[in-house]
C-alpha cells in the first residue's frame, strides 16, 4: 500500500464520508470510524470500517494504531437539543482524541469545525450573530472549546471552518486564511473533503484555521 494511512472520525456521513472517498481515490489506507461505520454504503479495497464511539478511549485506541494522520469531522443532529443543550460532543471527544494521539504519537490532525467557531465569530455581523447564536450557539460554543484544545496541543493541526454546507459537486473554492478575509458563503462537502485531503497530502495549512467558501 502506497501513500498515507489516515483515520477519519465521523466517517459515516457528510464531510467525513466525502473525505473517506477522496482519500481512498488517492490510494491511501483509510479507516472509517463512527458509531455506525459498518453500515456505510461504500466499499473500497483500501478501506477499513470500524464501529466505535469517539467519546470512548478504548474504542478509539485500536483504530489509531499506526496511523499517519487523523481527520475529525463529528456532527450532532439538527434537533431540539441544539436549542436546549447541553452540547459537549465536540470538546469531550476532542479531549479523548488528543490524549490518544499523544499516547500513540500520531502527530497530524485536521479537524472540521465551522465558520462562527473560535475567533471567526467576530467576522459575523452583530445582527446576524443574534440569530446564529440562537440556533447554533450551544454547538458552536462547544466547537470553540474544541478549537482551543486543539490549538493548545503539540500536534501539527489544521482547523477547517466551512461556510454553509451543500451536497453539490466539487468546483473552485476559496481558502480564506487571513482573519480580515473571513466571511460566510456556501461550500460543498466534496470541496471541504478536497481541502482536507490536499492539506494532508502537501502538509500544508499547519497551525491555520481557514474559512472555506465557494
Ligand atoms: N450544516 C452546515 O451547513 C455546516 C456548516 C459548517 C460546519 N458544519 C459542521 O461540519 C461538520 C460535518 O457536518 P456534516 O453535515 O458533513 O456531517 P454530519 O452528518 O453531521 O456527520 C457527523 C458524523 O459524526 C459521527 N458521530 C457523531 N457522534 C459520534 C460519536 N460519538 N463517535 C463517533 N462518531 C460520531 C456520525 O456518525 P455516527 O452517527 O455513525 O456515529 C457522522 O458520521 C459538523 O461538525 C457540522 O457541525 C456544518
């Protein structure tokens, strides 16, 4: 097997699944990890499907063995809990992932959060921020904790902050690294996956948290 060995956490849907497909297409050895990974309606000779909960260290540890890099793309369902909380999945799972990566000396992490997490909230107009916080405030407060933990780790990290996600095809997209260029827009999950795989391939955007939009 040539190329990298990567673990994708949150691989059964969305950006995680798109990343699995893009990485398999490059010939990398990919482990798809999520609570329902074995139900994935996608197979490839380079793909291993591992059922597990990112909150449980004993689930994660064997999947991390011998990996070159981790892609973390967890999500919570769009339901009442978004409004009532508490939401702790992002920060709690990240604590487990960081601890396990440190123990197993896996040094490269690409994590998907979203535009509005961490200091990117400052790029949302105060009026729009009211609505954003009403709907996504609890989730993004936890994503901000997640980002802070990653930034204070010793890993070679990249944080990816997509705008509003679509299931559209891949097309040209913008990688907004500088804070003064950050703004909202739409972006396809396929484009986010393309960015993630490219950043791993080129070892680029280390220590950066770009916003991605079309
Ligand atoms: N929707 C938007 O417009 C938007 C915009 C910006 C950013 N984002 C963010 O982008 C990310 C990806 O979103 P998406 O819609 O592409 O994917 P998604 O449908 O939210 O998928 C989430 C993944 O997380 C896995 N997961 C959840 N809890 C888990 C756990 N405890 N252990 C292991 N795996 C777990 C799920 O698989 P299982 O259920 O099988 O475990 C699933 O594969 C999310 O963080 C989302 O908030 C979304």
